[in-house]
C-alpha cells in the first residue's frame, strides 16, 4: 500500500468514529461506514445489509450506485447467494470473481457488474446482524481493462480485510445500540400501558359497581317510594358523570408523552426514523414552517399519521413512504404519500373499514379539520389531513 493509503485509511476510520460520536441516526452512521469502507479500500462499490426475519433485508445501504441506478435495479435483494453465505456461515469471503463462485445466483439486469469481492459478517457477539461487503477493487492502470475479467487473484488483500473488519465492528456497535434503544422504548411503553390499565380498572370499575347498585335500588323504590327513587336516580347521574370523568382523565393520560415533551414535529420525525430502520421501504419526513398546534390537534394529526403509515408499510407493498408536515394558507397540512398498490376509491366503504379511513376522518373532523384520500390501483395512496392554524 502506498504512503497515501494508510493516511486515507486513518481518515476514513476517523470519519466513521466521528459520525458515531456526534450521535447521528443509525442510518447516517451506516452510510458513513459504507462510504468510508469504499474510500478506504479503493473499491467501486460498497454495501451493508441488515437482514429481516422474512428472507429479505430490513436495511440495505449502498455507496457507489446513483439514485437513478438504484431505482432501476428494483426491489431490495433477498438473502441468497454470497449474501446468505456470509449471514449463515459467519465468515469472511474474499473472491477473485464473485460471478464464478458456485453460490452466485445472478442479479437484475440494471445491476452493475461485480468481479472481485470482499465481504465480512457484522457480529453482535455470536449473532450475525448484518453483512458488509465491497466489490471491484480499483487496480493500477494497465492491470485490467473495462469489461474484462481481472487477471490473477482477488484485488482485495489481507490488509484490506483487516481494515474492513474495523468498520464492521463499528457497524455492529451502531446496530446494537439501535436495537437496545428500540427494546428499551418498547419496554417503557408496555410498562406505562400496564400501569394505566390497572389504574383505569381500579378507578372506573369501582364507579360502575356503585352505579349499578344505585340503579338497582332506584328500580326497587320507583313504585314504593318515588321521592327516594328520584334521589337514587340523581345519585346514578352523579356516579355516571364521575365515571365519565375518570375515563376522560385516562384518555388524556394516554396522550403520547413525546407530544408534550417534544411537540408534533419532533415526535413525527422520531417515529418516521424508527420505521425507516425497521422496514425495507424508505420512509422520509420533512417539516416546513409549522408552528405549535393545540394539543388536541397535534394528537389527532399524530394518530392519523400513525394509521396511514401502518397501512402503507403493512398493506400497500410500498417501496417508499413520504411524510410531510407544512403550513399552507393558514392551515397545518399533514401528508402521507406512498408508491404502493393503491385501491379503487369507488370501493371506499370496504377499503375504509379495512384501512381505518373512517377513524382517521373522525379524528380530523373532531378537531375542526378535514381528511382527503387520493388513490388508484397501482398508483399509490396519498392521505392529507389539514387543520386550521399552524
């Protein structure tokens, strides 16, 4: 390796470390690691895949492929061939020509041609949580020509493998921290829901029990002592009001804590980032000029966004979902647009029940807003909610 090589290598590793120390989102850290690996080892392509539980990849970060090329390639790869081998056998792969390996299963027509290949599993202890790989080591002029297979062995060296292993370790740290954060968040939510369930049961069930007994007493007194019966019925009305207050208080307490602490924009941004990490679809969020809204409106917009995102990610088969929150003509407008399979608006009653459109419209109407839905088979779906203010 030339003198310039080690300095470039140190700078690339330093870039990945600095990205982590700045507390960037895990996807940004992974992008930095992949870009650093490609620069450090002087390769044409680099990628990092995080497998899901369904034979595909929850995340697949690439460097060296343009957005236009990536769109032309098509859906994310499945766990097969060399990728599956790295995930299942948990060992490094250094190949002179990946196309000649017996495990090679081809790639889409728009996929770039890959030859020499270096891949490493990303480990959390004994568990393989990802695969980091490079392809097409750049070589000195004259050693090979475009379109020709390289002469000799693999262009990647043992030293390259050692340097890549450093970045694979940092990728493991970033992914492990993200998983720990999600588990902690889920545990906190579960504990909070359990606590509220107990409090709701204790408070409301006691009121309802008293209400039932009082109503029974009133029924027995209607003919014998109408005056006392009226008193018992007034007591029924009071108990019913108290029970309603208890329920209302519980509902208020169920309002997401993040809304009170961070506001709608930050809460939506965080939830979108979590979904982007957890799903194969690309999920984005942008906000433009929206001010703080009344709490009821913020909660309604958050719930509509959650329902629309759930539909897009679970039912539509979307590859991309874009969430925007903007100020438009004195109104705050939430927009959730996906490129999924869509549906026929003429069958809105059936689709409305299936996709929760009725509840979304109710939430919008309940805060003085309006919900619109645009969709067509094969054309994706766009859901907009607008409320006054913002």
